[in-house]
C-alpha cells in the first residue's frame, strides 16, 4: 500500500500550487496526511460519509471525496476552500491518488508475480493468465542476472539496480532473499551473451562506484518464453555458487562458461574423495599450499607452462622457478611442467576446493 509519506508529498505539492487546504483520512476517520494542523470535520461525519453510497459531498466549505481502489473506497479526501475551486482541486487530488494506488498496486502485483514465477510456485496456466492481466509479454528473450550483495542491511543495491534498469524498458528488479537482488533483463533479438556479459560487468562497476558495494554477479541462459525464467534463475544461482568455489577471482560468472567447475560441482563427495586418494596415493595432499607456491603455479598455468615467461613475470631466476616446481613434485608426485600432470594437478586442486566448500557449508 502507498506510504503516508507519499500521500503527504502528493497533497502538499497540490495544496502549495492551488492554495487549497487538503486532508486525507482512512475510512475510520484517522488522518493519513494533511496540509493543515486544524481539524476539518468531526470524525463521525467522516465515517458516516465513508459508509454512504455517494462518492462526494459538500458540508459547509469542505468538499468530501472518496478515493477508490477499483470500486472499493480506500481513503477520504477533504478539500477546504472556495466552492468551485476547492471542488476542482479535490477532484484532481482524487485522480492523482487513485493513479498512485494503481501504480503501487501494479508494482506489488508484478513483484509478487515474478517472485512466484522464479520460485516455481505457479501453475503454467496461471503464468499466462496473470501475465496477460499485468501486460507482460510472454514471448521475449530474457535472462536472469543475479547480484549477490552479501548482508547489506538496506535496499541500496535494489534501488540502484532499479534506477539503472527501469520497467519502461521491459526490465524488472526483485529479490527473493536478503543476500541477493535479481534483475530480469529483457533483451532485443540481436543481443547475445557478449552483451549480457557487458551488462553484468557494468553492474559490478556501478555498485562499487555508486554504493561502495563489492558484489558478485552471475547470469543464467537466455530464454525466449516467460515460463522458462525459473530455469534461467536456477542456472544463475548455480553460476554464482560455482564461481564462488572455483573462480573466486572473477566478479562475473556466466552459466554458459563454467567449464570444468560445473562438472566437479555436480560430483558426489564420495567420488571426489576416491579421485583425490587415487591421485595422491602415498603422497602429501596439497590442500594448504603457501601463498608463494600457489601464486607461482597459477602464474605458470596462465603462461601455458612456459618457464621462461613465468620467471620473467614473477621477477625470479629461471632456476628458482624450476626449484619451486621440483619441490612441489617431490611433495605430491606431479610434475606440472608436463601437460598431463599439470591438468591432473589443476583438476585436483579444484576438487579439493570443492570438498572444503562442502565441509564448511555443513
């Protein structure tokens, strides 16, 4: 429902322009907002009017109007002043408040609709029926972009995202929990995943510069029917989770580029343990590498196992780099200078990270 502050702002602006005193009351005669501190009429008169069949009435120099929600009275608006002028201003006020009620109601209904749709709480027939009533296009390319804001206590992220992507463009912003905000992005027929990636990156940058929030963003697959949005939402959630486990350095993760992380994420823990025991049988499991070794190996992989280029970028002598690699080989039995061993080590480290995640989330 509309907040009393919104109603107050609306009638104060109208009152300041027209010089007519205005007051909005609920059906029990309690003041919701007023431009004057004086009582306009006795409460009994207000409640009597609210229960009467007429939509407007004049008592002395006060005009009474019912503010309707569809056909049901919701508020009573009082306009005090010159007869003709006050009547006209009162009618304008009623029109303005009813437009606000419709807008807020539509926003609430859309929010409720999308939340239930994403959580699979609706029958297929209800999806189409409610979409038609809310004037939401059924067949259009859309994608779910999920913004993880952590434990933010206010609605800053949702408000900022709503300002960036307004409903006028077919986009909608909602939330289903306290830790993330959901952008339902409507795309043109020619927009691809490259454009979605740019949008996601822009969100990360804007959240950081405008709200000083360090967010992680993920997105699901592009869908072409409204009913499939829940599928894109599930994909975005998986991309966020997989990215947190395996690609912590990336602030944007896409469902269609999760690579081997997606495969490992769907493995049972028992199979992961068997794999690790098989690879490092009788050797030390590198589950807690020091920063220097980890940085060296990651840089070595980034440079496609090129010793010379890696040593140059790390500002270390070639022999120093070889020593670190051989030290790792002695401890775990894998020579990362060989492609097969490097691949095995990379996958093993991802599996170990996944097992740590499972253990910490219990």
